C-alpha cells in the first residue's frame, strides 16, 4: 500500500506556525578611501563598536586570536537590542577572501539564521562596500510579526547609523 499524506487545515497551520520567512537587507556605500584602508578597518572586530549605535550596548567579550581575520574565527559579544536587556551573541567568520569579502554567521544569539556578507571593490577614487544580510527570526509566525513591527526597522536603523558613522570617519565619496 502506498503512503498517502492527507493535508488538513490543522496540519497546514501547524506547518506554518513552525516556519518563518528568511528576510534580507542589502546596502551599498562608496567611500573615498583605498581598498586596503577599507579592508583593514572593516575586517578588524575591534572597530565594530565604532560603527554600532551606543544604545545597542555592543561589547566584544572574546579575544580576537590575532590581528587578521580568518575563517573559523569566533567573535563573542553582548548586545542590548530590546529594552536594554543584554543578549549573548556569537558569530563565526566562515569565509575570507583577503581584500574582497568576508562572511560572518551567527552560531548563538537572537536569530534562527544570520548570514552577513561584506564585499569590497575598488572603484575610481575609492571603494564600494556592499553588505548582504540574510536573517530569520525564531518563533514562526510570531517572529514574522516581530520582524514587521520592529526587527526590520531596528536593523535598518543600525545600518543607517553605520552609514553615517563611516561617512564621518572617512568622508563623503565624490566621484
């Protein structure tokens, strides 16, 4: 006898409750600095706090295990994304192509999925920096609601802050 799956409203609802969407955020910023200067700054975990809003309470807890970023590097921090409550976050640098890109992925923290690509490309008079983030919120459809109500806005706010902070540090790109 062949297996037959019977789908009912109840089973579909149960499947959906356990699932949430994967969201993405994409930013591009041109900077009036060399590719080497951009790489040196952005590939150093020590500089993360300089481009993160103070209200996030960003604090690196781990040791960097050297001055250069490398695949397998673990970075531990605390952040305060909600009501000032400290939250543990651990990311791993999973890919590094020196001077071109690196990827950090959450191992423990507030997201079900966090995959952040950082790309760098030399352009006339500077460097183009591109960030591509894919993330997923836990708790199924409740996570989708949380993303709609606040998480997406908060992430966009963090990247908006970073855009301005980086511009203050390095200046405005003029083609």
